[in-house]
C-alpha cells in the first residue's frame, strides 16, 4: 500500500485513480495522518463478457417473455406493465 499527500493526489488524481483501478491500494495523508484509503472494489459476482454475456442477456429476455408460473397464475412482462389491468 502506498501513501501520498492530499496535495499530491489533487495534482494528479487521474494517475492515482488508474493505480487503484489496476489493483493497488492508496492511502491519502494530511498533516502526517492517514485520512482515507482508496481501494479497488471487488465484485462478488463477476459480470460475464463477450458471447457469454450475450447468451445470458438472451436467456433473461426469453425468460421474461415466457413469464413466471406462480402456482397457476402466469405473469409475463407485457401483463406486468399493462396499465389496463
């Protein structure tokens, strides 16, 4: 983990944000005291990319078009958002 002053961070914020995006942790220091630590977020469920993502989206919309079976009551996307019901 690297420490930089708030003043230094303010002069080159994009550079430091890029470091954090790449996986580094960064602590901002003011008056010799650590005031905040920047760290990359961790996704619990990584989003699929490329063909896997397209297949997941297609599967989702097919499921929405088919509708859900709720103990005999069927609701599809069109019925869910129909103002006339």
